[in-house]
C-alpha cells in the first residue's frame, strides 16, 4: 500500500464476504466449527486498514462495519458461540442508521454529501430531495434492523438466512432502484424549470 494506494481485491473480497455473511454463518454452523472465522477476520482487518486511506463520507461507515465484524467474530470465536455472528446484520443496520440519521442533524446530510461528489452545485430542490432520501434510508434501516433482530431472537436459522441473505438485499436493491428513478424525475423537473 505504498503511497496510500490500496489493493483493489480487498474491497471486492470483503464486499462479497459481507454479502455472503448469512451463508458463511450457515456453513460454519453446519460444520460445527468456528475456525473458518480467522480468514474472515483477516479480510476485515485488511478492509479496516484500507479504509483509513480512503477519503469521503462513507469512510466512517466502512470502518465501523469492519470493526463490528471483527468484534463479533472475536466474541464468537472466544466464547465458542455462533449467536454473536447472527447479530452482524443488526449491528450493520444500527451503524448505518447512526451515520445516516446523525447526518440529518448536520448542515449537510450524508446523501447530500454523496450527491455533491457528482454535482457540487446542487440546486435547492436537490438539497431538499437528498434530505428526504436520507430520512427514507433511516426508515429502511430501522425496519430492516428490527426484522433482523427478530430473526435472531426467533432462533430459526432458515428464517434468519432467508431474511438476511436474500429478502433484505432484494428490498435494498428495490429501494436503490426506486430512488434512482425518482431522482431522474426530480432532475428532469429541475432542468425544465431552469
């Protein structure tokens, strides 16, 4: 990582690992072993180190999620209890809610910061829109995190894996696609008024 440059495979590997988290947990439980957590922890440590070199509004999110993963892997390994790993989706939603929700109390919410990376001269309509989008994402994280917690408490691994490994991703993708479509309409409407 000379000169602040990062190895691009690490974000890709850790991103894929985080997407596959429910299935990795299922694999570990099926094989009744937690030794496979060590490579996951190593990837998370690499992700944490790499995030230090990144700038931008998502840096804190990446660092927090990596730290949460490391803490839960460590607790599961030391306590020999997989239940800690099941809380990872809940913790990720809490981190995202804290970051997105906390940004609503600042002059520039997180979604606006991200939007200004593409369009530094964001019009007032865009500023209002990004604040509303930030609120929508906060609502999503509350609902998704609550359901994820319910799946942990309920104790049914099939339900936990179904929600956290598939349904939550489908809902997130649907929300992203819907937001993109709405944003295009807002942009066209704004351009028509200019």
